[in-house]
């Protein structure tokens, strides 16, 4: 397809098209799965609570993670709530404009018995209420929105005021069985409360007066537990989800059973109401999602779907029709599904119903989009060992693992380091010399020395400083330096001397969502939730660091240092290049207009030469250059038919083959053809010429991007060493099937 041209330039790097890329697949790394427990949203901000105790804050316009609260081993987050800050205690950032995080409050409850409000700046608990009993379910008051009901295992419902400090205002103890579900509705400006119990009973009361109950009482705790409660529009019907998979619709005032459904084979774990269409969604342990619509006084099943392969713990109906950025979202009304499979599934709705799949390439099949949750900022780090083998440090919630990729392409685990602190890992780092590694929690930073030849790991040093960014580098004197950064301070430590070199404090005007440090220019970069980039210059250690602020068009998602300069990636996939010498700022988006979408997001950038880079999305690898004029690239190089670089495709082949087999080619060769466009001075017939890497002849070479709906592999990390590109991918088909299977794939792309 290149006709007379055999090479294509990307900056100063020449990729030869007449040579093969030798692609070798190495498997063996296991990644710690973390199921979604609960979800909540406020405007464009989404909060996701996971089973490992962490909480993620997402932007639903770009579907990128803004913040991650690492959490604690002993604190369970069974329910999570995100609310606008309406308390009389003013937020210190309340006057900031265009700040999505400064005026919200984040709460969680769980089986550890804690009600917690989280500080989004320090990413730690702001205040805690301990009720000394597991909180099985909870719900906000509809009357005030500043009170929350806690349903506990001792059969007591506790009402907590949230205005400023947590205050217990009421206890309701009509029950002798565990409260397993709780729901409130607003009647005459006061709360009407419904409680479900472990003996299958449902009680209704107002204030302190019992009004009646629904169903028959079971004999013991092993009876049909009530897991979910939902009150329909006009408060006429109460929907209950049970342990046996039954869904019962009760008359709120008549206490009579109106309709019973038994489509599910396992526990009902989530009920979600769509008030616009007067229907509700139900799901549970069998991953089946039902859409049940009210027709006058009857209820019928209108659609079914299985958006995920395993148990779905939470459904969340999102209606962002009033969003200021709704033009960026392909559908402002959709259903989010989250559970054991750990990824986030977005289900497109048509009049409240699910779009049915009618073939892999039909428009209707695009009703479901799966978004991986792997944090691309810190999960992996790769360096060369003393014998030129590659060592990969993998960060998980409460442990670190070191993997070795040998020259024979074998992969083995060298050690596993489990943290003893109650706090989960916030950040980690691995020195280029592979002699030291460090990790930080919310309390302190721990440094370990590592002897590769003896494979020995030993404690080396500990600081009482919790760091959001932990980074090793070698200074001009040849000393190994560890940089530690949080929301208030930057500290640099001489590792060998165990001495603090510099310590600077600073104040931020809003919530920090991203940190980056460039040791070559000695500058600290912080991205705020106001779309601002703050640059602190620490060149002169004797003076207070100078700071400058740049306003970007979108929220910053990650930083990538390159020589003395910086690459800033934002939620719109725009790459901002910051020149440390001239302080000039320029922009480029490697993804063409025709392929930009809210599910195709850049998660990392890897430099190849001084001006050539690889951007990788969940599913694509895209070269781009900064050597050409930025404006010309943006205007001419990005056409509606393709990207400004090649696209590495995985084996899609015959889509009717077994899904697992179609993605696992252990060793194959494929030709790499660079897209040609007018920016590079070469003619282009279609504007996008591309042949994907593949071991299957039947693959359609005209595809411009991998089919997101049939792909089971997702890029999470990339590193270019000695003309070899290492790509770490997650295999979602294996991620939740068995602990003995290997969900992580490592590929090597050799540039010949």
C-alpha cells in the first residue's frame, strides 16, 4: 500500500516497512483483581468503591480516573456516596470556579462498622463514626440530605447527622434480626423508612411508629434474606430483591404482593430506578440484568442483557442531560454496571431498554462498552538488571511483586513484598540500578535494598512522610536521590547517606489530581481539578521555589518527563508539551478526529527518540512527533479516516473462532506499515494507509482501529529499551476465571 515508499519518518526515527516486527508473547504475571462494590455519582463525577478498600473518582465525560484513594486493609467500603457540599461549614476551596472536586463530599460505609467522610486533598479519612457493629446497608435521608440511616447487624437503625461533625441523633430498634437492606422515601416532608431483614421480613415505619410489614417471617437467619429495596414513582410500589433470586413488587399501602419474578439464579444484588421511564433494573450473582416496566398496575419484563461475565454488584442509572459538557458524551443517559469482573461496563439505553446485539459488526452491538480500571500511573515499572535481564516491579493494593523477563523470554517471580501497615500502597518506585525500591502509604515511605545476584530484599530506611509521588533519580554528582511529593510538601533524600537534601512546603489553591517531577530541570508539576497546571522551580535550593500557572482546556490525567521537558496528558487525549527552557506550551492530539471518543483514551506515552513518541490507548499504539510544527500536525495530519501513526492490532482473525484461541498467538510475525499523510510530505490516496500486525491472513486490513467490543486485551504499560518495545496487557478473559490463570500478557515488539 505504500507503493514507492519503503520508509516513513516519525521525527528522527525511521520505521522500516520492509522488515518484520518479531512479536513474542510472555505470560505469567498475576494481577490482583479488585471487584467493584458500589458506585455513586454527582454531576460528571463518579465514585467507585472497590473490594480492596480503595475508592476511585472518575470523570464521566472522559471516563478517566481523576483520583484514587488507596484505602486501608481493615476498612471495608460496602457503600459509597458522593454529594454536593451543602453544609454550613464552608469548604476551603468553595470560591474556586470550574472546580468539580472542591464542592463535593465523599462518604462510605461498610462491614467494618465505620461511617467515613474522605478528604479529597489528603486522600485520607476526614472524620470517622464507629458504631461498633457491621453496617450492612445505608441510605441518605430524603428529607434533609444531611442525614444518613445506617442499617446494622445488631438489628438497629442509626440516624447520623452530617452537617459538620458526625452526630448520632436517633436509634430505631424495633427489630431482633440483622438489617440487610434499607430505603427511604419522602412523605409530607418527612422520611418514610423501609427495612429488610435476614429473616425475609420487610418493615415499614414513620418516625418511631411501626406501620406494618411485608411477607412472612422466616424461621431463622438462613431464611430468604432481603438484599435490596426500592420504592417506585408516586410511592405506590415497593420492590424487594431476595437471596433466592426472587424479585417481589409489593403495594406500599396495601401490603399485598402485586407481582413476583424469578428470572435470576442467584442473589439480587442491585435494584436501580429509572424515573423517566417508570421502570427499574435488577441484577445479581448470575450477571443477568432485567429491565422491568410498570404498565398501570402491572409489571412486565421489557428487555434482558448480560453485559458482564460474572456477578454484578451494582447498577447505576446516569442521567446527565443537564451536564455542561454533555456534547462530549455520546449518550447522556446510560446504565453503569460494575462487579466481580472489575471493569466498568457502560450500557447504552433506548427508551430505557437495552440495545440488543445482532452480530459483531452491527450498529446495535455497540450498546455495551467495557472500560478497564487499571491505574496506568503506577502499576508497573521496568528496568535492566546487571545481567541485562528486564525486571518488572508490579504494584498492587497491599503488596509489591518483582518479575524477571530473561533473555530466553522466560518470566519468573523473584519476590513478593507484603506491607505490614494498615494503609494500602499509594505510590512506589524502583531505581534504575535495581538496587533500591520504595513504596509509600498515607503515613510513611519505606525504602528497601535489593541484591539481584542473591535475590535478597532487606529493610533500608523509613521516613515519616506519606508520599503521593515516589521517584528515584541520579543527580549530577552521581548520588541516588529519592523524591517524595504530597499535597503540601516536596522532600528529596540522598539514599546512600540517608540524609534529607531539600524540603519545601507549598500551598495549593484547589484539589491536586496529578503529580510529576522532572529531575533534569528540577521542576515539580501539579495538575489541579480547575484544569490548571502549576510549575514549581526548585533549581535554587536556597530560595523559596518560584511557581507559574498555566490554564489548560481539560483536566490533567498524567505527566511524562522527557529530558528536561514535560509531556502533559489530559482527559481529552491532548498532549501538551512544556519546554522548561523557553517555558513555551504547545499542544497536539495523536488521535484523529474520526477516532476520538470517550472510550478510546490515551493512558501512556513512551519516548523513542528526542522527538518521536508512542502514545498507547487501551487498544492501540500510535506514534507521533513533536519535531514538526504542532499546528500543521493538528490541522493536516489528523484526518477523519485514521491516526497520525501506525496501529498495532492484536489477532482478531476469524471472529467466529473460540474467543480465547483467537487472541493467543505465542510467536508470530507481521508487517508494520506506517500511515502516510500530507504532513510527512508523502502522498496519500485515502488519507489513512495501514496494515495491522497479525498472524491471521483473513484479517481485514482496512480496519482503522481494534474492535473494542470483541477485544479482551488492554494495554496498561509500555517501555522502550534497546530498540525493543515491551507492552504489558491485561487479558480480561482470564482476569476473574481462576486464580491459577495468568491474566497479564507481556509482548516484545522488536524494531529491526
